[in-house]
C-alpha cells in the first residue's frame, strides 16, 4: 500500500488553502483507492490556533525580543533586512524549530512520496514566513530519502538573492529529494530558482480546485442572475504595494457596486472566509444596502455560496478558480499578480486587471461584456486536465 504525505495549509481562514488538499487527495484516490494519506500542516497545527506538541518534551516557545524588535523596525524600511531578521528569529526560537522538526519527522518518516499541495507556498516576502518551515520539511524528507513533489504551487513573482528568504527557497527547491515541481502561475520565476538544476522537472498546470464540480458533485445551473462580489480587505493593496491606497480601493469598489445597482443587477458581497475580508464585506453591505453572505466556515460552504451566482467578481484567487470550475463567468481584481497569472493561464486576460489600471466605468463595461459570456470549453477542459496528468506522473516517483 502506497503512503503519501500531503503537506499544506490545513487550518487557514482563507478557505482556498484547505480546499486544495481535499482536491489533491481526491485525484490521487481516483488513480489508486488504496493509497494511505498522511496529513501534514506546514506550521504543525492541529487546529487554527492549536499547535502540535510532543507530549514528552512539553516545549515552550521562546520570545526573542531583540530580534522581534529588529523585525518590527525593518518591516517597512528594508525588505532585505526584514528577511534576515525573520530567518534569525526562526533560528533563535529553538523550541519552535525543535517542535516543527519533531512533528515533521513523525509525519514524513516512512512515506513513499511527499506532496506539497498548492497555495502561495513558494514565497519569501510579506505577511508570513513559509520558507523556513518548508525548508525544515524538505530537509526531513531528504534525510529519510522520501521523494518530494510540489503540486500546482503558487510562486511569488520576484527573485532576489539579496533576500535571505529567497536563498532558502532556492535551497529547498534544489534539494535532491525534490523530483518534480508544477506551478499554477509564475513559471518564469520558478525557472530562475531551478536554472542550475538539470534534474528536477517543472512546468505549469491548473489548480486542482478547477475540478470542484466533479469532486463535490455540483451540477451546472442556469437559474440564477446574481453577481457575487468577493471582496478583500483594502489593506492588502497597500501591503503588496499595488500603487493605490486602501482608501482608494474602498472608494473604487463602492463606485462599482453603486454602478451595478444603477444598472439593475442583483448583487451580493461575500468573502473566502478570512475574518478581515468578511468585516469589509459587512461594512459594504451596511453602507450600500446590499446582501452580505454569512462568513463561510469551511470550503463546502464557500462552494455553495459561489454556486448561487451567475457571475463572480473577486480578488481572492480561489473564489475565481471555484467559479471557473463551476463554469461561471468571472472578472478578477488583482492585488498580488496571482489573478493576472490565472487570467493568462485560462486565455482570458481581458477579464482580469489591477484597480489602478481601470476606473469604475471601465470595470462596469467589462462586467456588462462578460456577464453572459462563457469560455471556449475545449481550452477549458485541456487546462483542467493538465493537473490530472501531473498527478499521474508523480505516482512514478514512488520506488
């Protein structure tokens, strides 16, 4: 019996992350129903706020106050310096490092294959440190000779080896235990990480969540006219340096909603489950008197919300991917380039854009144009099938 470890983000408020794990597991089961799966959270969690602990060690996290002060000082002043302090904090927080190492050893030892599941996991800048825990996991896989496959991962655009985090990402991607890497978006940046590597195979595939219709048995429907607007907290546009302020984005999205109401469209606002996104959706609902969906507690609830719409306008990538998987028309509002990459991948570049590049009237014209417009189904199926072919190839990595 094959034993595959699925390494991902299981307990995220943004429900697209745990959704990907479910989708990947389903696809492997279609190939071999006898596969045994081991679920591995990148941060060693048992729940959203519950860390895994080794019962024998009773480890307590160490507060590295001087280093954290350096992180705080450098966050908005120097990305390179912040990356250094971030890594230093991980190294000096000995109990955290020991805890993760023990957790990964318990999970990875004895696997036939380690699959890193989707998400924006190949990254080193902004918001959270994914690279240090990922490096820890790959080192453990290498120690126990477990082949690793990165499946349909998000690759953060930008490559700069001045950043400590960038060098760490390059290190683990070039580990001899990493045999295959596929990405859903930035293949050019991935090439830079692997340009000196003549062994690891890499290419671009679809996100597994494009198959939500089949995986969750959702039937295509034509009995709804509602436009769902998936919002994101305005602060993201400042954090990711998108050339606009949070105030600008808020005003901009309100103008679009007002324009849609004036055109007599039926609309609702929703979130992918992130608390701050939901608060913004509720604020818009209260101020503009539009329906606000309840915050989804799991990805099945999110899928059900999106299935109720004819068209989805959103910034969170998996709101768009789910809608695309359900064959619903989409318009994407980009905040970190992922949405732009998705539009390119599905051959629908004109459906996606950054707020700084379109005024409200231009966006309304785009929505009018695509409201009743579908996709070239042959291209859509070819794109979706790419992720299945990659999973099939990864099975061959098992000795």
